[in-house]
C-alpha cells in the first residue's frame, strides 16, 4: 500500500492506522531531531501531491480487510499540512469509519486561515512546540525562510480559539538545548497562552537528523514534566506492529518510511524475521543506524 500503513503502536493513541498524503521528506522544517533524517526537499507551497480519490480508495480497501485499530492518524514522512485539500481527506476518512481522526503536525501553517478551516473536523490535533523565540526556533526546527516563530506561534493560538476538538501539544526535549530551567519556563509561558488540552514531553529515542542531538538526563526530563505540567512519552511504545498487506516486506518498508523500526521490533512482530532482516540489510534504500545500543532501520534519505 502506498498511502496507508501500520497498524503502529502509539504511546498516546493506542493502535494507530496511519495515512500519509505527502512524499518522503517533503517538509517546511528540517528539525535537528527528526527521526527520518535531514530534509532535502524544503517547501512551503501546499499541493495535491497525490490524488485524493487514490488515498481514500486505498483506505477503504484496508477497511475491507480489517478494523483492528483505535485511531486513524494523518501523519507523513513530511509535513501533512502541506497537503490540500486536507478537509476533503479528513471528511472522506470520517465517512468511512467512526474511529477518531488525529492529525500529527509540526503546526507550522496554522497562521493561514484556510489551513485552520481545513482541519476543523479532526477529533485531535497534535502539534509540536519545542522553541520559545526566533533564535531557538531557527536552531531546533530550522524552518523554510518565510516561516517565523511569531507567525507559527500566533497560528497555534488562533487554532486554539477556533478548533472545537482537542489539542495535544508535544515538546521535544534536546539535551543542552531546551531542557534547562530557563528554557522550560519560557516554553511554559508560550504553552499557557495556547492552553492545550494535554501536553506531552518527548525525547529523541530514535536516531536523530543530527548526530550531536542527545536524550536529556532523567532529572531534566522530570523537571520538564513538572514545569510544563506534562506527561512523558520518552519510552518505546508497547504493543504490536501489524499489517494486513499480504506482502509483509512491502508493509515494513511502508512503516519505516514514516517510523524507523528497531531490529527487535521486526523480530518480535513478524514471521520469517531472519529473512526480512537479511533483506533489509541488503536493501540499498534502507539505512541501518546504531543509536543508544539499538539497531534501527529507516528509509534512506537520498539527496
């Protein structure tokens, strides 16, 4: 399947069935912690990258095979807000299932009224806020030039005023960058104005785009949780990776394009794992990464 992947265990959402409407690494950020690597296809223009009918048709075919998931998650190997018509995609999904529709986004384009209108029928929106001013924004998220911290942040505030569903905000902590008391207090001031329904503290548990990015110390994670009044999701999600795709290797490639897998994830979740792992090691489009004592497989980010 080209657009539908999973089911993937989520630390916040349970069993998540993913839908990706964006090509690999098409994004308007190049975050230092991105688990998919550096962004080499930076853009801000919204496009219909794939025909809406193809995405919905594939989703409907998946539903014909099974319904063992908790939520439908619009999350891409790029930034899903770059896809249009996002409203028709969301509404099309909701016509086919009664499961909640969740949008995972960097939150970059909510300063555009059209974008806010297109996402209004989501059940949950999960944006990210890792910075507190222009300097920290440029350091951590590295946006395309026309996106400023002020525009992005004001967009999140406007979204909160208008959106009737839930907003679950994520803060990615990076050791020595935004995990100290002063930085966390500044982020807290910004979060308070947005007033999200939930706040989550995350850390880079998978290989980041920049090798120098590290997981903060436990005491800093605890400090962030206290200051931000947040839950922590710094552990790996428990649960099974599942697929209804008859071609298991193709399904695994579909997952690692959006969600790098540990070697042990494959061993634990898929039959004939030895053959699959051998094939992954020999696949020129798959990158093998060693990070924090674990071996990960992720899709290779060709320039």
